[in-house]
């Protein structure tokens, strides 16, 4: 049994792993775990990840969760090109720094905007209040400013002149609000250029393929969600978007 | 106001280019594991210089655009985020393998915990301190008990997951030896303890793990690093400048969300 990756491409961290593995020709079996159908809550998947979240990896009897851990594991096991996680101590530290900071910032705020704009109205049946949208958009913009000023600065990529895991992780997260209809690249030319370069580095076609689902997310309707999940999702969402 | 004690520690064989870590002693949780790691004997003999400076001083401000602690400065190189700093220190100073094992599966387990930690343990544990001590200190008002209850419930869920997924029946997160994962977890969990929410009380397995971590790190060093957190309640008696209160109260309330 080879490497298995348990993924749903609607999820940002799943996309970074999918793109990284495919871009580096890492052989794996794609195990589709459809979140909207509640497949992450089955007993079978629980054996792979007791925390019932995607992405997850299974390599023989070894299981692993958390996209950053998975990306690093793949980079090490398959000895991917150095620039993904540079051996230079300081460049590596830059990648670590971003990967750490992003959890509650880019990832946190990008997710929040997506959940608030797309999923919440869908699950509650209530229209989205303009104040709420403005507030989550503002929160995202604050971290986008920090991203540009502190992490990207005048460099082409976060770690310097070459693309790394940090850029990939950042970009897939930023595509989530884009999928919600908020084109954050429109008025940020530096970010737009950075995006173009990251897409080119991983392969434009692969990038677009990975994002096909999320870019259609606006068309999601409540009937696509497993009925027994509706209450559970709603409860979770209300907590996450408060 | 979160007044930082300044202490500096130099080794006789001080290297002029040794990294300088800016952080106030006491309040920033993230700094404590840096201190604990850095004070392991082999790092001292490598001629490390650690200087603690006020967190919002100009020097520290230049170091960190985001104006947060901890931060590291090594010559011209500056670095934020405790995970990044811990990894940088362990690589630069070749700390013993168990801290961040070379075995890729054990290493992955450390990475897994360090990643999960942010949105889980770290999301709730510090809030106990904000709710019980710091916010009432700055706003002059206690917070409704539901707020603390909410946080404790969240923390309880995270602790259950911690025991089920990360610790299980092992001595430490990766197995038989302590690693950065245990260190990062324990310092965060000492915060509720410091404000009287003893999360170890009804959790014997966690309590045993804590004892092992303290022993592995060195009891004296562990308690030294946690001195201020464990007496944080005494802060409640301090008088704060009203102008500062007004300025910081809304910021602190936002941090609760």
C-alpha cells in the first residue's frame, strides 16, 4: 500500500498538499473525503484521523494530520528541490515564520470571510448583514497589509528569490475569499504579481485544476449538504464567524 | 505597563554575533519555551547571549514590524513567531536530537502538534488569563462568568483531543523523549494554572505528563520561567494609569474574540 492523501479540494490546506505533491510528481492515491457529504465524520475516516479533519496522510501504518506537517514530511521523504524548504538556516526560518503566523491571520481571516459570505447564509437561511461583511472584510485587509509589509516586502517571494512552501500555503488560503466573490487581488498589484509568479512556479494548469471547485463555491446550495449535517455545520459556523 | 524586568545573561565566552532575543520576562507565553530551550546547558556553553528588553522599546520595535514578542535578532537577521525561533535556535546550536528528531516520522509528529496548537490550545488557554486578571485590571470590571465558562469548555475540548491524538499512552508527544511539541504545549497550559483554573487537577494522565516534562526540562528552570505567570493574580492589586486603561481596554476586549 502506497502513500494515501485524504483530501477535499474545497479545503485550502488540502489544495496546498495536492498541488505540492502533483507539482513534484510524488506518487499518491487521492482519497476523496467529501466534506459536504460528511465523509470526514465516518468511522472509517476516524481511523485515519481521530480529529476528523482533512487533510490527512497515510503512509503504511503511519498517519499524519495538519497540512504543514504533511507538506514538510513529503518534502523530506521525497527530497523535493531545496527552494521549497531551503536548507539555508535564515531562509528556512522565514518560511517557518510565515507558516506559523498564517494560522490565525491569513488563514483565520480568509476562512472567516468565506464562511461568513458563503456558508453562513446558506445554512441559516438568513441574508448576510452588510455590517458583518464589512467587518470581516476589514479584518482580512488588515492581515493582507501585514502580509505585504512584513512577509512579502519588495521580494518576489516570501523567502526571497524563489518560491517556497510559504508562498503555496499563502496563496491557496487567499483563493478562499476569492471563491467567495471577494477579489482581493484587484486593488493590490504587488499581490497580483506575486500570485502570477506562484501559479507559474507550480504550473498554471495544475493550479487552476485544484481551484476549480472553490471558484464555483458561490453556486453552492443547501441541498448539496447532507441533511443530517446541516445542524452540526450551522452550530460550528456560528461559533467560527462570531 | 506590562512591565518587563530586564535581565541579561552573558557567558564568559560571549560571541559578539550571538543572537539577541527580545522579550519581556513573564507575560508573553511564547517566550517561556524559548528561555527554557535556550538555557539548556549546551546552549550556554555555545556562548549565547540572551538579552531581555522592554517589549515596546524602540529597539524591539525596529526588530518587529508587528510589535509583538517574542522576537529574535541575530546580527542583521530578525525573526518573529516562537515556532520559527525555536526551530532556528535548535538548528543553529545543534541541540540534542530529541527536541526536533531527525527521524522524519517523529519530526512530522512534532510539526503536527506545533501546527495544531495555534488554533486549539493557544486559542483558549491564554484567554483564561485575560478574562480573570488582565481585562478586569484594565477595564476595572470583572467579566461575566459565562465568558470564562465558554473558554474553559473550548479548552476542555482541546485537552481531550490533545490526550486522544497527541499524547495517547506515550510518555511524551513523540514517544519516550521530550521534544519542542511538549515544551510549547506545557507553557501554554500553565496560564490557566496561574489564574486558578487548574486544568491538570482532574486529568491524571496530563498531570503525569506535566511532571515528566518538568523533570526533563529541569524543575528549577521550569519554575523560574513560570514565576510571574504563577503569581499573576498579584497583578490585580496594581494601579494602572487611567489614560493607559482607556487606551488598552478596547484592544484587550477585542483579543477575547
